[in-house]
C-alpha cells in the first residue's frame, strides 16, 4: 500500500513538473527569469532541442539586447518587460537553422568526397640536401593519378605534411599542367625549402612517420570544363 501511495505521489509530482515546464516553453522570454527558465527547459525539452539550439538562443538574445542598447534602449526596459517571442518560437527557429546546417554539411561532405576522388596524389619517397643559410631542400617524389575518367589538362592542389604529433611540418603546392589521360599517371618532384630547425627536423623524419594529406582545389579538363573544390554554404 505504501509503495502504491509513493507511485501516485510521484505521478502527481511529474504531472505538475511537466505542466510547469510546458508553461515555461510557451511563455514570452523575460531576462530576469532567463537562467532558471533555461535550466528547466533543458531538463524538460532536452530530447527535443540540442545544446547548440540553446546556445543559439542565448546568442540571439545577446545580440538583440546589445543592439537595442546601442540604439538607445535602457537595460531596465529589457528587465521589466517580456521580449517579443516565446521560448518555443526562438528554439524552433534555432532547431530549423541547425537541421538545415546539418543537411548542408552532409551534402558538402558528399560532394567533397566525390571531388577528391577525381585526382589522387601520393608521396612515394623523399630526399633532402643542404641549401643556403642552413636551409634544407627537401624533395618529395609523388605520383599524380587521374581517376576522373576524363582527360585532364591541369591540376591544382597542395599537400599538408604532419608528424606523428600532428604538428604541421610543411604545405607543398602542387601544380601540374601536363595532360593526364582518362586513367593517366604523372611523376612529380616537389621541392620544399625547410628553414632552420623545422627544415632539419622534417629532413630527418622517415616518410613512414609522416602523415600526408592531399587537398585538391581545381581540375581543368581537356575539353575546357572545370571542377572546383566545393564550398560549404553558411546558414
């Protein structure tokens, strides 16, 4: 009997809690109660809205208040009255923007992956020699491969070189204007001049202990058409 009474009491408490939070989500925002309201809403609606939705809400409110103050509004006016929209309206707008952004980013990643597969650049070996003023002249022997299925007139991109600790050691430009047939390959010798200590460090690291990332930027085809690296659209 005691357990049954506890369950009933817990049910009543939960009903009151949800009802109270329901009122919070649909009330217009007041800066005086903002912090407590947000805390309640994260507990009651955390499965509907993400942390980034609440962060966007805070950002929108901050910009609104700062913008008003710059145009002569008094802070007391914001503290003594409600804003123009409810929490639900602001959070729904933030959620819509987030979902749109996630879809845009997903599409961008798909397009970028397809673009990067058109041309492959692999480093096969590297060598070095002393340059001037304590520089190291480091040569990367690379292989450019056309995977696009079309004849290519020019390729533009670069290689990012990292050590095992993910420290960037070099950025090496890659420009090739020799025609690559539909499945053609081209040997490249890419020179990087490493200055002082960084150059010496890179020269001494074995190729197997370097992480090299190929970034393709532009492909010009023999028929005059072009492909550029996709751009992530801001929302």
